[in-house]
């Protein structure tokens, strides 16, 4: 089982990565010693009024223990990539087509057979128990209620089975950090398939731990009691301490995931056209453009900045997912215009979870959808497939 130092390392390494009317009286003092007292996450289940996703971070800081907040909000190194993920959107403008005759735009889409109410999915983020007592169940339930797709993280507090139950009939994929022990990998993949997951997301950008310094500066340690739901269950693997992430990943590991799960496999962590083209050549079901929300290699490029070249390399042969820095419906629109099939959001969902549980998560999706509908109507695009590069241009700097 993943315990002790290994468990703490897993927690610290692999979670990604609105005016909300909430009761903030129960928030622990910022001076509290998180390593000396049990970690107590928020537990509110309530509707929240989301005016802007950007507001959620400071609202969530009021209700989260210090370690939980900085664990979610922080990036690696100088956090340049964390900032650049959002800044990159300011370099591209939307060029609307007025008098288009569009009345009510259609935001629905389909990816790998999953029908979605909007082209947005919940990116895999570890350890939702830092954000809310309901853990991943609240995020999965809220995502399903919004008609979006949920990606279960392998480093979760709850098991793939419990998360699937909370997700109900919602669309869901399973994300894996490929471990050193292939038996452990096989068990995770087969459990996911048995629980109704329809695709596998192999994360390839976390073979070494990013230097995430916020928690280190605070002198805080991860709480050990939140649980690790996807640790080995088979008797053959019981008692082992499988390494969380194989370091020397190759496309042979992609093929292993394809074979052992029998499901489509997307590669997450693609930042270059060369890797994207190779993913197509190797038979991957999709590429996921991601820099881990700025939590791994600092000074890697913003995902939005590299998206057009990756889209060119893929050439429409397989779907493209992009995440990191998306905070507006206008951001969703611009990503779709530059070649993404769907987008992933991360931190705002955990903030919504902290503020209102499953209802908070649903509210975050609904706000994004409302902004996307507004953007599509004003830009003159009747449906998601009509959003093309003709609707965007480089921003003109004076």
C-alpha cells in the first residue's frame, strides 16, 4: 500500500492540478500547524453564485486550510508557467460576425463517443479531499449534473469504483500515472474498464516531481488520513509499495494501456508538434495539450500558445484536449477556434467544490457554459463545429 513517505510524496507531487455566498467562519487560522492537527476540509453543500471563475480562488482561500489552498493554487518554481497559461489568452482576440442570424447557439459536442452538453471536461486533479469532505464524489456528481465529462485521477482519495458510482450515468475517463510495476498498472486499467470508464488518459509529464515550493515555504506536511482509493486490491499486489510513476516512459507503455484496458488511450502532457505527430502515428486516440497547470516544468510554454502548431501536426486525425489557464467562456471559444476539440478545467472546479460541494462544481460549469453561449451568439457561430480560426486573430499592440 502507498503509505508513509511514499504517500506524502504522491500527494505533494501529483494533484494538479464568482462571488460565492458562503460561511467562512469555520476556516482554520493561517497560522495553524497543519501537521499537528487533523486536516478538516470544508463540507458545505450549497448553491453558489458564480459571477466570474477568477473570483473563486480568493473566495476558496477563506474556507480552506492553508495547506489545502496552497496545494491547489500553487505551481512549480517561480510559477512563470502558471501565470503564462492565463496571460497567453490576452494575445489573441475574437473577431465577431454580427448580423449572422444566430439566435440560440448549440454548445453540445461529442468526443470519443461521449455526448456532452458543453465542450468542457473536468481535468484530472489529485486528492479532492483537500478541497471538500465529499472528496471526488462531489466533483464527479457535479460534473455529471452539468452534462460534462469527468476524468478520474489515479491519485484520488476515493476509489475508481466509488467515483464511478457518484458520477452515475455521466461520461467518464480514467487518468493513470504509469507505475513501475506493470501488474499494478494492469489492475488499475482493468478496474477502470469494469467501472464503466470509456477511455484512458496516460499522463507523461510527471516522471519527476516539479519543485512546488509554496507548501515547503509554509513548513506544512500533507495529511496522511484522507485515503488513497486506487491502491492495489489484488492479493498478488497486497503489501507492495509500487512506485507511483515509471520514469522511462515510451510508446510501449501507451501500447500496454491500450492492450490491457481495451479502451481508447489519450496521451496527456503534449507540448510539441513532434510528439503530437508521433501520437497520431502510434495509434493514440487523442492528444491532451497540457503543462500540468504549471505544476511540473516551470518555463514550459503556455498550452494556448502551442495549441495551433499541435493542431496543425494532428491534422484533424484525432481529437485534441487542451487545459491550463482557462477561466472564461471566451477562453473556451478561442481554444476551439485554434484546434481543440474540448477543453479541460482544473482549479476552478476544486474551488467550486470547496465552496459548495457538488452544487458548487455544477455552478462552475454552468457559468462557463453561459459565457460560451454569449460568446458564440455575439461572434455569430451557431454550433461548436462552426468555431474556426476565422473568428480569431493576434491582438494588436500599440
